[in-house]
C-alpha cells in the first residue's frame, strides 16, 4: 500500500507499507500428508504395507471405509 501527497508545487511525500503473513504453509521438509515417524514405531513396516483382502472388514483394527471397498 502506498500513499502519495503533493505538497506545494515542487514537493512530494510518499509513504509505503508492505507486509505478509503465512500460517501452516506446506514445505518440502514436511509435506502435506506428513505423519510423525514416532507414531509408526508400534506398527512396524509389515502393517504399514498390508492391504485389505476380499471379504475382510477390518485390518489391524481399522475398518474398511465402506462396504465393497476392497473390490473397487
């Protein structure tokens, strides 16, 4: 934002302000879907790579989001 005023026939006064604010901005260091690794220590890699099988309704305590989810 800039405000300028002419004072007299040969004088000019200019005042400017620039600002920005950012909150919860994504970064390359911590992507949008980042999950804290300390939350994964109890599960191990086998559970993290497991997939639902046909007819299965839960996997390690996590329910399928909707019926027929596995086949779609």
